[in-house]
């Protein structure tokens, strides 16, 4: 008997009357909200509008869910289409089974559609949401804990995961909590991207590439610990090969992008800077007006006198008139007041 271990939940779903509340689904939903929240803050800091990240997420999230499920079903097709299996189970997303590779790939397609509709460069959007995606993965991995799935090899470490279910071929016992390892790794990846982006001012998709590369490193060694069924190629699990290939592509993009397009985008969202300037100007006009109350004259005005009109100003000019031999004007001088024009006698 183990003295210390991580207990598994007795069940992964609660019922509110006829409505099922599934822990796996809640973890996914909370992760999406965190990703959008952090992405929105980073997007605004880059000069974008409030709400743009959420608007594009309306496209990216459904595409990502479909992509993640497709990857899982394709790579583990025997779970749904082999003899004795029900293919309808392929649509039961709440029971678990989302491949991150497919989720990111097809989610990027949805994000591209949303960005294109708003005239936004996809790499800039990807940079803004990169650390949020890592945190969403960290939260989403706890959905595997609710479902008692994706654990590693048997172990006796104090933080071993206690599996109690015997459904779907599970053997109760104490195993490596690979869901916890990946969750913690993803938190570290999020902070790494935040630090590096602040330090090096990443742009043109390089913050997203760093997230992908860092995640792949962790996924490779965590995948090695897992004992669930998987396809093997040359002795390595399929996801290990996927992680290595994606890692190389991400590093290649980092190197090539930094040489071809150094620095950061000057503008990430058309019209956002003008909107911000207009808002600041409006506030300034309200706060920095004449300061005089309605119906009152300015403090520096002379008593009994108001500002002259254009007509008053023109009429108040003295005509030069004709000059005498002595140089003194012989013509009458005119002065104008608000009450009218008065003539002066010749001097």
C-alpha cells in the first residue's frame, strides 16, 4: 500500500437533474477562457482592439476541436472502427480524445479565416495567443485526470497516480501521472514565451514558434513514459515522431523568420491606432477646453468688454487718409465702437 499518492476522482461526471456536468469538458472550457483572456491583454498591448481575440476565437476554437478529434480518431482508428467497436463513439468528444497536433493545425485554419475577415496578419495574432494556448493545455490536461486516462508506467514515487477504474482494459494500480507532468510543463512553456517575448520583442510569429518548439521538447519525454496503446514506427511512438518533426519545423521558422523579417510588426490591426488617438483626443477636448462656465466671461477679459467680432476688428482700423505737406493726416479719423461709427472733427 502506498503511503502517498494522487487520488483519482471516483467519477468524472456529475448530474444536475438530467444535465451531465463533465469534468473533461469543464477543463477544456476554462482553458479556452484563460487563453482568450491572456491573448486579449497581449493583443491590446501590441496595439490591437479590445475584443478582437475573442472574435477570431469564435472561428479558431470550433476548428481546433474538430481538428483535435480528427487527429485522435485517425491515429487511433481501431478504437472506433475495428470489430466489436461502435463508430458512433468517434463523435463522443466528452469521453476524451483530442490530439493537440490536429487541434493546433486546424485551429490555425479557423484563426486564419477570422484574421482575414478583419485584415489582421495571422502571425501577429498567433504571437499574442501563444502563451495562452500553453496555459489552456495545462488546464485541459486535468480533464484526463477526471477520465482516469493517459497515465504512464507503473511507479511507487510519492506523487504516483492511483488508478481505480478497470474499464476499457485499465488495471488498477499506481502509475506515473503524465497528465500532471505535461500540465506543469505547459505552465513553464507559457512563462518562457512571456519572458522571451518581453526580452527579445518577438514578432511575425516567432513567439508562437517558440511555444511550439518548447512544447515539443516536453511532449517527447512525457510521451516516452506513457503506456496507453499507440502506433510505433522504428520503436518510437507516433507522437514522438510528430513532436520531433514539428520541433524541427518550428526551429527552422524561428531562424529563417528572424533573418528575413527581423523586429516586430509596426501595426497589428488596421484602424486601431486611429481609434485610440481619437479617443484620447476626445477626452482631451473635454478636459482641456476654455474652462469658462456657460454665460461667464473669461477671467482675463476686461470688465464690460467682450471679444470683438471680425467685423468690429476690421472697422476699428484707422484709415491712413491724405497727408499734408507736414506729414500730418488731413482726412478725418474714424473710430468704431459697438454702438456705431462716430466721426471726429478735423484737428
